[in-house]
C-alpha cells in the first residue's frame, strides 16, 4: 500500500510542471466589434488590456513591459488598421474602437463590424506591429465592451462586456501561419495607406 501511494505521489509531482506551463493568459487574444458608429459617435466600444506583470514589476520597467500588437479587420476579413501599444507591468491600456482602432482605416471606410486580433510580444526600445517574436505567455489579459442591439417587441441598444478569447499560441496552419501573415498584411496596409491604416493606442 505504501509503495502504491509513493507511485501515485511521484506521478502527481511529475504532472505538476505540465500544469504550470499551461498559460494562465495567452499571447493571442481575439475580440469583435459590431454596430460601430465611427469617430465622434454617440457610443463607443473599448478594449481594456492589463499586463499581469509576469516579466517584471513596475520597479523593473521597462524589463516587464509588453507590446500589444493590434490588428483590425473589417467584415470582409480585410485588415484595415494595425498598431502596437506598450503596456507597463500591472498597467491598464484602454483602446477605443470608434476613435482609435477604426477611425483611420486604410480603405477610408470606417467598418461597422469586424474583428480585432492582439498578439503579446516582449517590448524592446520601440513597439511595432511589423515584427513578431514568437509571442509570450502569460502576459496580457483583456476585456471588451460591445454595442449590441435587440429586436422583437422591445428593440433597443445595450452595452455588453466580455473577456477576450485567448489562445495559448498563435495558430499555425498548413502552408502558412498568422504569425507570418499579420505583420506582412500590416506592412502592406500601411504602405498602401500613406498614413492611413494606423490605429492609435488610446
């Protein structure tokens, strides 16, 4: 019986590292926006990101700083803007969908609906969405508000808040990956845009 308990204890200890390595947060966060009124509209949607401080505390900043690479897509799956925002350890970054992420689209058409993808990367001297250094985890957690509409007998508009969907790794697909595609698409959008296609960290 003692030997059996010893074996169980050893197996349990061996399993601990695998649990510890599973990220509490993820380098790849996904959100959506809908009913976007555009810049200056009556309502706005926000994405709030928190650097959990896994790579340092405010006392060691910029060591623990994180770059949030933000890529904005319209309903046709076309990238319309991108940017990279620095988030200090235990810091809060609030992004405005109407006035920061979609107000300067490369197409000059503000998207009403779309998707936002955020990749966490370790901060260097400058944050840029044109590079990707394999992502890091854990690093960022996030929440977003959404403008929702209801129909039926009581139509109306309301704000809903949800946690950002996170993946432990940036998806890899046969023949390509988001890790390579997102910076390339961002570079192409900003090249075509001539000062358009750049979102704002505010």
